[in-house]
């Protein structure tokens, strides 16, 4: 049996005066990784989770955070993985020849 793993990216537009506090809050969300920010309040982030319900819940939560003007999905991909494998974003294997 395969399980799904969802990878999505978002552009969040926030009020610049709320940017620092918002970034600290976003860093606490499971599966969220911040990739780029701008002083004008633009945030590029990715979300890794197990189903579309989680995507919906997290993006709704982000949209309701203080200072957020918008949270828009840019990309979404579904990966299939065997049920006995777990996605680990903290490990990297390099082969040397």
C-alpha cells in the first residue's frame, strides 16, 4: 500500500510592519520552510505534509495570522511512497565514486 506525500509552495504577502513576528510564527509550523523574504513583506515558503486536508488547514491558519494580506499556492506535487518508508527531510545520502 502506498501513502501520499504532498509538497507545495506558497507566496505570502504580509504587511511589512508585521513581517518579523510573522516569520517567527511561521517557523513554528510543522512542515513549513521559509525560503525567501523581502522587506516589502513577501514570503516564499514550502509546505510538506501527508494530505490535502493538512494543506488546507495550514494555509487557512496562515491566512488568518496578524499582518497577512494573502497566501497563494504556486505549486503542488503529490509523491507516492511505500507505506513502510517515511519521508525524512533531514537526511542526505551522497554517493562517492
